[in-house]
């Protein structure tokens, strides 16, 4: 079974923000219901207290339903819950009027007045704030809170309260309602901003891939365009010379063959340059991309300078694949990259937290990423290890042997010994 921690880590950052926002507003309804149940029911007595608790419970349920439907509407999953908003407004108004009536015409006693006044304030503060979630216009959201405050003032006056008491009640309701409405408006704005930033990051990644494809296409066009034009001209010339029986046709075809071979060589160089990865560049790029995604990436150890080109290219691909999968899988907050040059070998390790059930992390548990890296490393006698490295950690380690430097010294010693013998 999945625990709460794994359930939370399995969500994307926008989904976490949405879950946090949703349950924050659900908690308002829970606070409203629990406050009435713990503090205001006892002074009202069993029957009257149960009735008030039931009314507040209906209001809390309406608030929770409105929160869910309004946030879904904000994300474009459902239509605007207009009917539910009006229902919550009506329930809020009815309970507030009933609470004020209880203060003025209910049983005598300070405890009864305090309990009814608390119910009145809680309902009128939380109700407009929850309704603001389902309103697009900010002015209208704050206007709703002001409208309920005005209604509270009028109801208080109508039920016989003094002008000062009615004003204090209206100001209290206005301050609380505007505060909750502001929280709702800001939360919706923040939620939309997080989703837009996540979409922008994905768009930027797709644009980077498209730009790289365009660059590769331009390089191929520059390499092949001129050579193909020359090959076409020389082939046409060779045909004309052959039709005339001229011996120069063979020389032209030899030139066409040379140009074709040269084109093949240049295309291989372009593809090789496109496929090879520079280790220093990949380390800097991975650090920048992970930092932009909010992941703390630390690069330590030796520098890539001085390593053979083949070793740098293979390790560069390891860094590229690891950084890609840290972003794609899990929900990492920290990533550590370490490069060590030991005696006769170089070791690159990438360790990150935020591992999910799907085996996220530096490599993932599925796909062809690991297989491709192992094949690439095997060509230069390298190895790749990947797996859990502790609680919530994933570690990917690539090890490549360095070319031996003892052979030249041994050959030189052998030459010296032979020369001494000949002397």
C-alpha cells in the first residue's frame, strides 16, 4: 500500500499546489463546524444547540462542495458552478438571519448571545470568502463580501440592534469577509501561475529540441547542398561527354565519386559532432536546468579537462540522461553530481532524492535510457550501476577505465635495454 508520503511525492508540483489550496479551503469549513460544536452548542442547550449545529453543518458541506467545483472551474475542468454559488449565498444569508434573530428574540443569557453572535460572524466571514473562489472578477469578489457586510448591518438594525452595534457587526463581517476573499483570489492566482510556469517549462524544452533539430538541418544543408549541386553538374557533364565519345567523361565520373565520398565523410562528421556530448557543457547545462526547475544541483569533484574525448562524450550522455530523468520522474529537491578521477579509471555518480513508486530518479525503472547508456559505455569498456541508495534516494554511477600510460614507458625502457645490449 502506498503511504501518505509516497502519495504526496508522486504528485507534480502544480498538483501539490492545487491539493494544498483545495484542502486549505476545506479546512475553513471544518474549522467553522468544529468551532460551533466545541464552543457554541453547550450554551444553547441540547435541542437548540443541535439545530444550530445542523444548520452550520449544512453550511460547511455547501462550502466544501463549492470549493471543489469552483477550483475545478478555475482549472477548466467543469463549468462555473453558478447554481451552487447562489445556493451557498442563500444558505449563508438564512443562517445569519436566524442567528441574529436568536440574539434578539431567543432565550436570555450572555452565553446564548455569544454563541449566536459567533455563529453569525463565522457564517458571514467564511461564506463570502468561499463564494469568491467561483468569481473571475476581483472587484466582484470583494463586492460580495461588502454586500454581505451591508446586509448584516441592515438585518441588525431591522432586528432592533443599536446603530453602533450594527455598525460594529458590519465592520467585523466586512473585515473578515474581505480577508478570506483576498485569500481566495490570491490562491487562485497563485495556482494558475504555477500551472502556467509548468507549461512554460515544457514549452521551453520542446522549443529547445526543435531549435536543435533546425540547427542540425542547417548543418546538413550547408554540408550537402554545395556537394550535391557539384555532383549533379559533373554528372550531367559526364553524360554529355560520354555521348560524344570523349575520354574526359571517365575523369568527370571519378571526380563525382570523390565528391560523393567526401560528402559521406562530412555527413559523418556532422552526425558525430551532433551525437557527441561535451562533459563540461553537459554538467553546466544540467545544473542550470535543474536549478530552473527548483532542484538544488551540486557538482563536485574533479574537472572534465584532460579526460579523453571518448570518455567525456560517454559521461556527457550519462549526465544528460540523468538530468532528464530527474525532471521527468519523481519529485526531487536535491541532486548531487560527483566526478572522480581515480587511478586508471574515472567515476561519475548522480544521486537525487524524491524517488517515487515508479522508480523515478536519475534513471527511471523503465524505458531504453539505461540500456542505451550501458551500450554506449560498453564500447569503451565502461560500466553503469543504478539503484536505490537509501531512503528516498536514487544513485546512478558510471565507471570508465582510462587508457593505460604505462605502455609507452615500458616500450621506452625496452628500447633502452636493447641499445645497451648492442653497445
